[in-house]
C-alpha cells in the first residue's frame, strides 16, 4: 500500500516521503523496496547517528518553535 500511495503522489507531480521509525521500517514495511526508491524521514531517537540513510533524521521527540505553544 505504501508503494502504491507513494507512486500515486509522485505521478501527481509531488515528492513522496515516508515517515517512520527503524522498527516500522524493518518489521512492518518492505525496507529494501522503499529505502532506495523514496526519501525517508526517520524518527530515530537517542542515537548518535541514524540507523539508515535518510533525507531527514528526527533525532528527538522534543522541540519547540518560537510563537507556537504545545
């Protein structure tokens, strides 16, 4: 389903990106089919480097943006 969705997004002229953590990528998705085909936004907390090559590495679950509460 992920591949079909991302292909549809790409065919509409957009850049698909998959958001997941290493557990989901390895145990619930077809990692080998996805990792080289689409950009990955990897939520990989508490490590000094991401577990996999990714376009965005989310290294924390905490953060803030000035002017936005919550």
